């Protein structure tokens, strides 16, 4: 399986849990009264009813909301920091009022707080057991392995002139045969609004991601050739093959985020497999009883990358162009 694909964007489970953690701390509303920085170099940024809020609390909330990345700085003087700080303060006040009214003593509140505590503890276990193993060496090793597995495909750069009818497409071929520039004709005659003003340029793509009609027409077409007309879902297409080249795999830095997501997923999956192997689990649903180990995809894990060789080039979403 190759990880070099566009894949699905999956939010890191640790980020999701961090968001829940902030709300859980706010819901408890019980400051420890300890003004010692929770992290080296941390800075006190506010006090809510005597409880200190730290810059790290605000940063954690910003990361949880996807406003900044885990490793990105968040300037305490920025408008973004102040906005997120206000949100954390508001949540603290809401939680304190909920406690004053005794809402935290209800059975429902206790169950929710326990569920949040379990998520936080699970997050800490993942940080200790899984994230610690994801280092530069592990990323480099998997990257080199994927380079060996990746098959090198050919990319084709094409231009498109899309016509509503075959007679119109035949007329386009006649104009091109007289020496007219393909891009100029595309601007004047193509009905594909997404590409006509760029001279019909569709950029680079691989045969395997094209609609079948395009793939069939372009499979053996050399660079510099004109192909068509042929019918597509959006009309009649005439194509110009601008270039053919070998597809380049991503660099290590380009592939790093996806590799880290995959290693995290695999680490959580293996950890859960071990835990389920030692635990007795019973699913009490009608017609289902499960005991013993049953490895499953962790609910909070990022989705694994689909098997594919290399990421396809981005294409305009047009009626007749490859999608």
C-alpha cells in the first residue's frame, strides 16, 4: 500500500480530545489555586474568580478549534489570542454558574464528566505510548519504504475546447487545421466556462483519474497532438496534448503530515488490539454478543490513507473536463 495520495483530511484525535479537555476543565471550574506555570515559560493571561488562566490554555483551545497548528506559535498580543481568551473566559463563567446551580451533581453531569475524563486519560496514554515513537527516524523509514513501493505514472498536460454539438466540434478542428492557436480558439469557442479564459488549460493529470472517454482518447496520443472530437457528458471535446512527463513522488516534507497521521493511526490501532486482547468485552445488542479480543478501528484515530501511487493533479470541476 502506498501513502502517496491525496487521501482524506482527518483531524488528529489528540486535537479533538484537547478541545474536550478544555471544556471539561472549564466545566469543573475548580482552580487548584496553584499559580505555578503548568508548562515551562508559560504566562498567566487572566484570572477568573481567582483561578489563573495560562497562555497554554488559550493555545490549546485555538489548536482544538483548528485556528492554529500544534507546532505553530500564538502571539499573546494578537487579536486571535484575545478572541480565544474571551471564549475560554466565557466557558469558565458558564461552568461556574452551572456549578452554583448544582447542575454538576446530577447523574447525567457525572456520566458526562466521567466520559470526558476517560477521553483525556486515553489521550494521555496515546501521547505516552504512541506519539513518543513517532520520530524523524520512523518518518524517514516509512517514507523510503513508500518510495520503493510507489509506481511511477505518467502525467499528461492537456488543453480542452468543449462544444455543444459535433458539427461545432468539427468546425473547431477546421479552424485549428488552418494554423490557429489552440488557446485562442478555446477562449473564443469553448463552452467550458471554467477553462476557456485560461486557453482551455487543464494542467497535468494522470490517465487513471480521468473519465473513461478522455483516458481512451489520450492513452497513446503523443505530445503536440490534437485529439477528438469525442463525446463526453458535457458535450463534444477536442484536446491538445501539451506535454507528457513522469510523475514525481512527493518530497519527505510534503509527505510528512500524512506519514505522521498514518503512524499515529497504526500505533493507536495496535495499542487497542493489545488492550482488547487482554480485556473481556461484551456487546449487549440484539442478536450480537462479542467476547474477547475484537480489533476495531479506534473511533478517535485519523483515517488511514487510501492505497494509491501518487496524488492526482487538481482539475477544474467542469461539465466536460476530467474531474
